[in-house]
C-alpha cells in the first residue's frame, strides 16, 4: 500500500506522456502493462517485482570541490568560481541503473523558487556559459525524474529539498578540517588517510575522484556517496552501486571524466582561487 501511494501521484503526473508513449513501439508493452496494473488495482510491490517501475535500488550523491572544478574541464577557460562559492557543492543525486524514466516532466524556475538562494549557494553552475537554473533543470530531467518514483522526491521541489538536506548531512568540509585535512598547494594527501576520515559518515564504499592537471598532478575534485532507496548510507545491491561512466552528468560535456584517486599516488586538495581558478597552485 505504501508503494502504491507513491506510485499514484507519478502516474497522474505523467499520464499525458504515458498516453503519448503508448504510441511508441519500444515502450508499448511495459507502459501498457503498468496501465493495466493501474486499472486492475495491483499493489505497488507487484509492480516492483515486474520491474516496470522504479527499478533502481541505489543512488549516488555526488559532491564536487570547486578548487579543482576547472581542472576537470577539457576547456579550462569555461569555468568561473563566484566569490560566494567557498565550499563543497552539489553535483547531483543519481539513481543507478534507472531505465525508462520519462523524459516528459519539465521543470520551471517557479518550481524551486523558494530554494533559489540555497541552491545558488550549494548547487551553483561553475560554467560561464551555463546559468545555475539550467544546471538544475538538466539534473532534474536526467536524474530527478527517475528518482521521482519515490514519494519523498516526487516533484522538483521535493527532489531539490532532499538534495540540500543531504548536502547538510554530509558536511565534508568540517569532517576534513577536524582531521587536519585542509586545502593546500604544498601538501598532498594519501587516499587511505582521507578515506579513513570520511568512511564513518559516507560509508565504506564512497569514492574519492581525481583529475590529472596539466602538470601531471592528481587533484581531488569529487566524492561519490552511494545511498539506498531510503537514503541511508551504503547500498548492498551488488553491482548497482558500481560507478559507471554513464552516470556522468550532462552539463560537463567538455570535461574529462575523472577517475578514482589512485591509492599509490598522493593527491592534492587545492584551495579555491576565485581570481585565477584555473591556476590555484601555479
Ligand atoms: C563550509 O560549510 C560548512 C558547513 O557546511 C561550514 O562549517 C564551513 O565553515 C564552510 N567553509 C567555508 C570555507 O565557508
Ligand atoms: C534502508 O534500506 C536498507 C537497505 O534496503 C535497509 O537495510 C535499512 O534497514 C533501511 N533503513 C530504514 C531506516 O528504513
Ligand atoms: C565541447 O565539446 C563539444 C563536443 O562534445 C565540441 O563540439 C566543442 O567544440 C567543445 N567546446 C570547447 C570550448 O571545447
């Protein structure tokens, strides 16, 4: 019953698109199946067993470090770090192996107006060419719509609220600072030491990601945190939490994909340089 109540609003919300999709050969059988189930009042768990709907089990919550954002782009001059951005920011919340999410749920600025200030602070676009709203909209259309089969995330407003809440829960900056891990151009850090500091809060399976800068240095730019369907840390469905490149998010078309920071090479945690974000450390 609980699942059902979360499925219903989505069906209602997407129904014009469902009708539209009925005409597309590729989607016909499943969408029609869902529609039949809906008409005959099958329970949510039965829908789930058939994997028609809300098939994902794991999410990745991804935070990025603005100090190395520019280094993650192929074209470094495309970045800009606003003066107000001084902390880890949100990149996205991504259901894993989600398939056949509808691409039909548009988002408008008015949907998240009440979160605008908070989102601008914690989820800014760092691309000169991309207004922040475009970044959010892209994340919603690519990932949020897939997440929206869970009751607590079934609208743009709720999805972005959850993301902001998660950002508050994973206060990486403080965890690191308390452990003496602070941005520095001189001191590289070992993967094992950073991992030990973050694991109690982010779970054992979090991934620390680096890019290689133009001087060949490994530079920390992102953290991926696996979460369960219910947003608790970690996700056991083996394979589902695997970090696959397809989850790399749209707006950074011109970026290198990053890679897990290598265990054997210490990496840098660059300070943020608003004036010269492409060369914070020479
Ligand atoms: C980063 O954010 C945390 C709270 O999330 C805060 O305690 C810390 O002071 C911030 N750091 C900077 C440099 O603003
Ligand atoms: C959340 O989901 C996980 C995995 O499915 C489960 O082990 C855990 O007990 C759940 N936690 C809560 C608070 O529901
Ligand atoms: C970004 O990448 C696209 C192809 O993905 C390319 O056409 C474009 O020229 C690139 N832009 C820059 C500034 O590198």
